[in-house]
């Protein structure tokens, strides 16, 4: 059955791949991106060309997740939504100390506060209709192996993941489902590393280079070596499309797509089990899933 879907941060990477995968399944997909008449104009044209070439309903839409006005305008333009996919995010690389507090706040804004802006625009409609699906694109870094020089990004993704966990319980009685998708490190098919930000305090960054010279290149190289040859970013978009296609009430709470196997799934299994057991102990087990 065709559904109306909004994806944030869909100009490239997981977002663009997911938009195409879902459109191929017959859904009406809105690919949210900012600066649609500026730097992302080529991505808008690429989405339109894909829709034309494949006979699918894929539409780019202006959506700056850092602006509540932009979010509200986009959601009002779309109307009723069946699926919301939180994919927008930004990565930075470098020694944690070299980033200013303002830089961390900016990263938290993009990766965490943006989801709250979109939720406040989309969730009232889902709650009032008594159905909907919210997909959160998390990161294996939240609970898995965490190499250095990615601390601000890891901290922000952990904040987003924690928000997703709480939202899952708070939306269950409204009939709104939650799925948390956890990609591992994909060094090809996304622009995370290529477009990553860098510390503002270059003096501190230079000091760290005296002890950690070439560390980021070493991390990137090792992560690439750990991943199997077929570890393409489309594994993530394909999994999201699979989740969306599942019947209501059968969507998984959390799934991992982690070719490098950094341990996140093992830790998450324990954390999610404890969550289930605790909610059951306090007689809130109905919050573990929507009632169908």
C-alpha cells in the first residue's frame, strides 16, 4: 500500500538512497533538503530525473531542519504523513578539546534538536489519526566501539538515540510505531567523512598532532579494512524500505546494519532487554509496542 513519507537530510548519502528505494516501492516520497534553489539545486534536479526515468513519485522539498519555520512550512505543504524518517545529521572529526562549545552546540542542533522540530510538526497529525511510523537513523557509535577524534558526533548521535528510546514509549499508546535503524561505519556511499567539519581551535588541534599524528587517517583506513567488500550504503536504505513495507505492529524496535561489527548490536541487545524488563516490572509493558 502506498504511503506518504518524509525523509530529512535527503540530498545525499543514506537519505538520497532511501528516498529512491522507497519511491521504487510505490510510495510518495518527499526528500527534504535545504537550499533547493542554491547549492542543492543539482540534487533537486537529480531527484526529478530519477522520478521521471523510473516512473516513481519522488519529490524534493525545501526543508532546513535547523529552522522551525522551514520545517512547519514543509509539513504543511505535504499534509498527512504516514512515515517520518529522521536522517539529517552532520559529522565532525578532530580532537574533542579543539572544538569550541559553540561548535558542539551547533552539532547538537543539527543531530538532535532538528528531530524535535520535525516531531512537533509531524506528530500531532499521526497521533490524531492513531497511526504512523517514525524511523530514527542512529549510529553504532552510540553503544559500540568508539574510535577517538569523533567525540562530538558520537555524543550528538547518542543524544538522538536516547530521545528515540523515550519517544518510542510515549507514542505507543497513540498507535505510532518507532524503529531505530543503526548503521555502522560505511566509508563509501555517504559523504559523512568527506564533508565532516573540523575544530575551530587550530592551535590545540596542532598540539594533538604532536602525539596523534595521522590518527584520523589510521581510523578511516582501519574502518574501511574491517568492512566486507559488499558493504555498500544501500544496505541501510534497503533495510529502511523493508521496515516500512512490514505490516503495522510487526516493525522492529531496533535493527543494526553494521558490516564492520563494532559490538553495538551486542550492547544494544542487553540495553533493549533491560528496557523491556523494566517497563514490564513497573506494569507499563503496553508501551513496548503499538496495540493492533
